[in-house]
C-alpha cells in the first residue's frame, strides 16, 4: 500500500533536517503504529505524506500503491486515497461542517471520475455514519471545528475519514485531548473502517490507544529515523520502561 | 482659504453644464441645496473625509467613458424573484420595460413628474441636509440640486413584494444623477432591491424616512462594468422601534464610494448596514458609514468585508457617534479585508465618538491573507486549491451576507458572488 | 519615585488590597501643586530670533546648534498650529510666554549637585526624587531580581529651563554610558548630538516639534555603547515652577548595537490659574539587537475642577528601530495636563524589529486628552502591539488616535491593537480614531476596541465588601488598567497605581 524509501526532509526556512532516512513499508489491510519521543519527527512524517507546505524533501520517495505521492498536490493525494486525521483539526469560521464535508466528498468523487452525490443521498449517508460517532445534525450545522471540544474535533475527523473512505489512513496523535469515553468512541469508529483493502498508520505517544486499535506492527522513531520495529509487545515495553532503554540499545 | 476657493472653482466648472430645475415643488429645495453646495465646494483630495479615496473622477466636469460589460450567459441578480420592476436606462426611467407603478399599500411616483403637493416635500433634501453635519457631503448636495430623475415611494402597509430598481447601462458616456425618496409609515414594511451597472458615472441619493414601527430592507448589488464610477449616499432616519437593514454587494467598478448616513431619532430602533466587496485589478472601493445614536436603547451594526486582488484597494471609514442622551446604546462595527495577493491594499479608519456612559460599543478591524492552515486542511480532504480558495472567500464574506434576512434573496446574492469568483479565476 | 508605603507583597494583581491602601495613603487632591520660591533669571517674554540666540548663548552652544535652531525658527514662523485633534482650547499667544527661565543660582553652572542651591534640592526631596546617590530601598522593590543592597536609579533633574544635575554620572561613565543634560552633551559630546539630533524627529516635523527645535533649553541625553546593558535605570524628572513659562525640553537617547536601557520620565508642576505650555521632543535611536524601554508618568498640573489653569502638553516622541531586531517599548501613564497631545511612535525600519505601546490615559474634570501611537512597519517580520486604556470622567474628553501602517516591503509583519475606553459619568466623552493602512498581504493586522462604563456589578460587589464608591471605582479602574501597569518598572507601577486613584477623585457621586 505505502512504501516509504529513505525519506529525508528539512524545514524550508531553517535548513534543519527533521527526517533523516525513513524506511517504512505498509501492506494493504495492516495497521502500523509509530511511537517515539517528542521531536522525533512523527508529525513531520504525517505532514510530509499529506503535502503540507514548509518542508523540503531532499531525498527519498513515498509511494501509494506504486504512485509517487511526493509529486502530488494535497488534494491529489486525498483523491488517491490518502487521509490524515490532524492532531489539531483546523477551525474554519463561516464554513458549515456539512458544506465542508459535501464539498470534499464530491471533489474526490469528481477527481476519480465518479458522479457527485445528490444532496439527499449525501445527507442519508452522513446521518448514518454520524450516528455511530454521536455526531448529530446540530454539530453538522456549526462551522468546521469552531467551538468544538477536543473530543468533538477528533470525532469529526473520524467522520470525515468514514465519508471519504480512504485507502491509507494516518492518525496523528488522535488520542491527544481525549477522555476514556471519547477514546473508545473514536477507536470504534476507526475499527469499523478496518478492512483488507485499507491500511492505517497510527502515530501516538501512548500504549492506551493501541489497546483499542490493535496494531500489527509497532515502530519506534527517534531523531528522524525508525530505529526499531516489532510487534504489539514493543508498545508495551515502551509503556513500562520508556524510550531510554531502546535508545541506548540502538545507540 | 485658498483650498476652499479651489473647491468652489471646481464646483462652478462641474455644474456649468447642468440645469437647475426651477419649476415644481422641488424648485426651492433644489435652490437650497445649491446654496449649501456653493458654501462647501466639491470634495478635494486634501479633505480628511477623502483621505483614502481620490474624489477627482467623481467630481470631474466630464465623466470618463466606460463600456458596458456584457456577461454572456449569466442572469442578472434578482431575475427569478417576484418583484415590481422599475427600470432606468442610463438614468432615464423606461416605462416600456418597467411594471405598472402600482401595488397595494404603496404610493409610487416618478420624481420627474410628481404632483406639486407631494409627501416627499418632507423628505427630499431634508435627510441629506441633516447628514451634512458634522461632516460635509458635497456630492449628496449636488445630487439634491441637480437630480434628473428618481422614484418616490411611500409605504403605508405591508408591501407584498419587493420594489426592484434596475439600472441599465447602455451608453459609454452616460453621466447620471438619480435621487430617490422612501417613506415607510408607521407599521409599514418595504423591501427595495437595487441592481445594475447604472452608468459610466453614477451619483445616487436615497433618502429613507422610517416612521415608528416601520421596517425597511435594502439589498443592492453594484457590479459588472469594469470602468464605471459611482458615488452613492444612503440616508436613513429611524423612528421609535423601527428597523433598517441594508446590504450591498459590489463587484468590479473602477471607483465606488458608498456612503451610508443613519440617524436614530426614536428609541429602541435597529439599524444594520453591511457590505461585501470583491475587486480584481483596477478597483477602488470605499465604504463610508456614519451612524448617529440620538435616542435610547438603539442597536446599530456595521459589517463590511472586502476581498481584494491584483492591486485592488479597499477603504472603510466607519463611525459610531453616540450623543449624550443615547443611553443603553449597543453599537457594533467590524471591517475586514482578505488580501489575495501582495499588490492589494486595505485602508481603514473605524471610529467611535461617545458621549453617553451606559453604552456597549465595540469595533474590530482585521486584514490579512487567506488562512493557509484552512486551505491545506481543505486540500488534504481532496478539495482542489481553486475551489478551496473560493470556499474560504465565501466563508469570509458570509458574515456580511448573513445580514440579508430573506433567504431567497440571500441565496441569489450568493450566487452572484460565486459567478464573480468563477469569472475572476477563483479567488 | 514618590515616598512609597512599604508593602510586603508584589503589586502584580490589578485589583488587590494594596491598591486600596495606596489610595488611602495618597488621599488629597493634586499633591505636587506647591511652588518653590526662588529668584529666577528670565529671558524677556515672547519669541523672536534674539530669544533663540539668547537660549543658545546661555547654553554656550556651538554655531551649528544655533544655525539649526534658527532654521527651525524660520520654518516655524511659516507653520500653522494643527487643529485635527479632538481638543478645544483658547488660542495660545506665543508672544505671551517666557521661553527661558533659570534659577539665578544656576548661572554659575554648579560643578556638582552638592553645589546646587539647597532650596532647589529641597524641591526634589519634597517631590520624592532621590538626588543623593542612594539605593532605592529593597523593601519597596518587587521581584527577587533586586540585589540585596538595593537598586540604583540615576536621575537628571530638570527645573524649568535648566538641568540641575545628574546623579551617578561617574559610575555610569565606568560602563561607558553617557547620561547628562542635553545642554552639557552639546558641549561635551557635540559629534554624537550633531549626528543624531533631528534624525528621528526632523527639525520641521510638526508645529510643536519645530517650535521645540528652535527654543529647547534643556533635557536629557543618553548614549549606551555597543553591547552594554545600562547598569541602572535612568530617569529624568521635569518640574515646571515659574509662572507663564513654557517648558521645551528635548531628550535624545541613542542605544547602540546590542545595548539595553530602561528610561523613566516624570513630570509635575505647581497649581496656577493660568495655562502653561509644554512642548517637548523625545528622539530615540535604536541600533541592531538593542532595546529601549521608555516609561512616562505624566502628572503635570491638570487644572482645577472648573478647568481653570493646567498645562498644555504637546509632545512629539518617536523611536527609530534602525537596526535589525531592535526593540522599543513605550509605556505611558497620562493623568495630568489640561490638554494632552501626544503620540509616541515607533518606526520599525530594521527587519524583525519590534515596537510596543502601552498607555493609560485618564481625563477627569475638564481635562482633554488626544493621545495614541503610530506604528510604521517598514522592515520584514516586524511586530507591534498596542494596548491603550482610556478613562474619562467628569466633563473630560479622551481620544485614542493611532496609526498602524504596513508598507509594501514589510512582509510577514504583525500588529495587534487593543483599545478600551471606560466612561465614568454621563458628561464625559470617549473617542477612538484609529487609522489602519495595510499595503501587503502577508502581514496581519488586528484591531479591537471597546467602550463601556464601569461595571455596576463589579462596583456593587466591591461596595458590598465595605468599600466606598470612590475606592471601588479606583479598584475597578486599576483592574481595567492592569495590563499596562504591569509593563511599568516597579517604582513607577506603584506611583501610577496611586495616581489612577487620585486622578479620579470626585468623579463619582
């Protein structure tokens, strides 16, 4: 599904290297988790894959189903099936949540040569998918993320994911700012989307999210590289001992 | 002194070719206006009130030519709305394409042929005169003196559909002065729509006297012609518990100065003045608003948004004046500009002048580029850049558009905005 | 600067018990309204070229300085007094003013403060200004940054047209800092003065600045050499004493590369029933990576309850951030003067330079204030912040007037302006006149302003806890001003807080 090969990234403004040769291969239907201390480059990886400005790729490639992602505009990446659930979802005053979602869904359908959803059909699907995430019509009427609580924002991200049906989902610290109930709700939303044709890359600090969203592989990232890869047991090890042991072991 | 002399000389030159109508009920009102005007002269570049807008093209002896813009397959706004149409072609009333000037609850007549003992005596030039202090508005006095046509509407009940003033621009050199008077009697309600490119140069005054409990709605779109120049004045006088709501969309036009001068004379009244301006290239757009609170517990709001690109210039001068008797005033004012490229400019002077203590008044003004974070968020969800920009531009303008109460009319204006954005390469 | 009550805790909270205590301690009307009886040397009343020559001669100035003054005077004669401010006052007769007044005892130019007439020294003692080279007591200081032995503040004391002397000069010299009266600097450091005077506020900048350029008699001069953090706070204390005398001081501060200085300014005058003119100029030059903080507590005599007497205060203050990353912060507490016309400005010329303006302007009784700032963004990534708190009471008129200008080349710059007005009583006025000029799209400008009255619920809450109305108002107003008070150096914050309360006396009931 996703093949990242020797990816090097610098900040455009500061000439500072953030990613120093990331290699990662994600097969269709699998769930990978990335853990690591602050500043290790986890969020940068998510942003670079989705095409955020301000970063310069100096080396390497990232292919989604064999197609180079790094040459594409953000919206092309989305149409190709990549989705990033933001750590800090952006507030857009004046744009209704419903309008936002419909514009996005139809833009992607158009890009893929599919017919746009009619207003009626769209509404039906949103209602149905919103229900599971406890997102009612009131929340859909409000401007995108404006005045949303932390939990509401994250649920809204998952609803977008459910509506857009991407192939490759990146969850950037989706657990941050969530209480136990909200985490459960969000995780159920994610688990409902797991299937053989869809892969996940879950970026998190904590093991607790991985209790809900069970990963197939866990990677430890530090100083711009993936320094260790293992199964779910690696996350437990981090939870118990922190990163220090792994860092010294690798160094 | 030398400055005043120059302004008076400019006035003499400007009016030398104009006829002062000396017959009928407006004759004395026009003569008074000319006296006011002669004392002021025409506005000059050095006037504080014209700090950000050069009045010379509005005051020049001759109007600069402007070709009418033909939008191939685009319908004019309001065309699908049930309305009574009153059409002016290059400033001249055209009975053939207008509807009959009759509707239950309304008295409508043309300024050019209104009978002698007319109700509009108490309105024509009267609100304009009051609006001359504390700030002079010579172009409005010029209008009162030399208007060639206009419409006089008195509402005594609930008008069943809007009155639509449609201005068609046919001649490249049309130089038009129109003066309208509106009287909304106690308990009556009226909606006025105005649209169209009007003329190569357009000077209009609308005086609106709203009696106690009266309700007045005004929705205006000015647009299309790239080179037309316009100076408009909207005067409002509000009685007790009355309401006045005005919205203007301006798209294109080389020079537009829209002044709104609102005075509360009765308690518990509401006035909202709003505007959205979208300009590309040689576009200078000036909203100048002056709201005077002279009564208690009145609410006023000014919401102005401008989207500017390719060197377009947006100006906002807004003032809330609260007199010492106007306790419990609620005054709000916001002016915001979205600059889509580095060549555009936003110049603002949002003022408060307050002499009563028990008031809540606030204003805000912001200027900046499109929100890159929001743009990326939209694109990451698959929305192409141009579409994402348009969406954000419309969202930016939404607060002003929300001032249109009628949803059907608001949707019509919104489509007008979308068409403009589409015509001008997205945002 | 005045004798301060000893308090244990910091005055960091805008509304706290100390405010009330301080207010109580400072009870009484304008407290600096007494006069020093002393023999004066006056130049003849009125203004002409001879007076300009005389002032220059009294200061033993070089020819270039006299020429500069004369050029300014010639220009001034052609200028008209500006009338755009929201101020109403009778026409000033510029020929009915003394342009030079100096205590007779100062004619011999005392070598040091020890030689100055004891009467004059007593004046400053009474005002609470330390002219002995003493430590400010640690007990009145705020945070722990104060060394155990106390903190030093150097003072230049200006009495009518002349500087009496400057404290701590020797110690400052050791650090390479020049701090003296401007008349002395013209004699001792002419190359520095000639290079910088008029370079921020040009000779013919505006009517009042031009008048000042012609007739300024004294003021302070500061030079901080590269990389030097000025070892103590510097201050100038201006006192107008003689009747019918104008004060025209001129201050020039040059902060060289990487240097830092905090400068304080205080002003008082006796009670008189005639108006007196004060037209000052302050110029600040800030080089690369340098920083200047300039704090003013302006407490000129405001006139009586009926608007009789008081100082007409027309001041031009401007800082030029010439180098990259230069920083300036203006803080002003304007409580005095019958008329205030003052717009301390920042020219943000260097890339990444920063300007800040914090202001409290209180107008009570018949006072009128028209004050604000200008932020001129020229360099890239420049930042400015404006926080203005205006309080109107009695029959006073208080106007904030400001300009934020983003030039086309000032890419990626920011401005934030917060401008709040408070009205106490229904006979006063509060006005806001901001000009916002944005000529590039990568900069972000935000302006917010509010006007309201003192919150009844807050007043009631205070009174239900036993405060009388005046105390309650002082408390609430101090809370309203908190953000600005916090930006003042500790000594000034105390004085300013007390002044806020005093200025509002008689505003309720």
